[in-house]
């Protein structure tokens, strides 16, 4: 989203949820993921997925090529509500 961060839409449709579960996330990679914020905030949660926005905690620019070079990825699990 702009030059200040990136977002990722996570597809969970293969899990077969019929209503939005409780999603839990973290960020992983080979380095520099400790300078980020946002990976644990869930947006647009549905039964078939969600979105996370990640940016650098100091507000400096972040683009997908840097994230890919650090092999950043979102770890997640879901628990059915109810």
C-alpha cells in the first residue's frame, strides 16, 4: 500500500470453513522481519481468507522486492469459532 508498506491476501478456502474462523498470524523469513509491524493484525477476515498489511516500524519505505529477498512469509493458523 503505497511506498510505506505491502499487503498480502491469504487464501484459506481449502480449509472449508463455513464462517470466519479466528485467525492467528506471525511473520517469518531469513532476516529483518524484526523491523516490521502489522503482520499480526487481521483485516477482511472471511471464511475463505484474510489480509495483512506490513510496514517497517520506523516508517521507511518497504516494497515487495525487499520482502521477497528476505523470504518473508506469513505463518497462520485458524480455529473455527463456536
